[in-house]
């Protein structure tokens, strides 16, 4: 896992973009990958632990896709 920062998050659509040095250009993330209880959401600027993959195709314009997203304690 790497540390990433949430660039943007769209609750109404259930996805967003996370930035880390290991995922240049951003990593696409889906709410189903967030490892938390209750409503799965993130906030811009929030730090998370990120496990990602490069699926070999562009997911909504991004080369990287989140597999697991674990919000860090505030």
C-alpha cells in the first residue's frame, strides 16, 4: 500500500480520483473499494492508504484503478 491524497470525490456517482507518486496522473477509485463501515465516502484532501492496479486499459481516463482504499485516521 502507498499513501495517497483524495483529489476529488463524487458521492452522487460513487467514485473519485486519488493522487500518489506511484500513480502519476491519478488513480480512479470506486466507493466499493473503501474499507470502512457505514456510508463509503471520501473528502478532497483526505489521506488514505491505497492499493492499486494498472489494469491495462483506461478506467474513465485513468491508467490506475484502486483495489483497496483505507482512510487514515484524522
